[in-house]
């Protein structure tokens, strides 16, 4: 499984407007709505915020991977957002978040959900990659970087 298998190409932005966790989650869900990937916006936002209440998905090093299982999707889907100014995401290291993957899976897909989380985490371990993503100028560049680096993970 590669990230491009579930990342919605129409749900990518290099210009997240919000600077708080709840605002960014809503903004990323809106990208998925506009990409016609999800059915029930409010239900999904509630699921994501409930998951955040269990513990922040801001994993450190400027990264957050908010995720949830929801019946508002039929298949595993992700959105990607980049913040130029930083997001207060209550990250584990206390630092602002700049790179945000939002991942949503159907309720009965625990295996694919965990594999996708692991894949994203593994990809974002590379400091060089995080730097490349943060310096990307547009959505096309983001997609090219992710595709190239993700394919290289299996080599």
C-alpha cells in the first residue's frame, strides 16, 4: 500500500488558514467534502475530535496525523495540509505543527487504517522529506514529493 493509493489528489493544500487543531481538522474535512470523498461532514468532524480527546495526534517534529474511523467514508481516504505559520496542535513535543495528514477509514477496516498510519509515519521520519514538503510551493509539488519518496520506501 502506497500513500498515493489513499491520498485524495483533490484534497491537498499548501495554505492551511487555521492555526488551531479544531480549525485545521475542519479545514481538512472541507477539502475531502469538496473532493467528494465523504458523506457526513459533522459526523466525521465529531469522530476526529473524539479521537483527539484521547490524546493528540500531533506526533512531534512538526507533524500531525489526525485520524478516525467513520461511516462517512466507503474506503480509506486522506487529505494533506501544509501550514506556513504553524498550528497549535498540542503536539507531543510541544512544538507547532506544519505538516498535517488527515486519515479516515471505514469502521471495519482496522488493518488498512493501521497500515496507512504506519506508512505515513515512516515516510515523515525523514528530515529531508519534511523540509521538502514545507518548502513546496503548490499542491502539484506536494503530490510529486510524496509519490517519489513513497515509492522509494520499498527499495
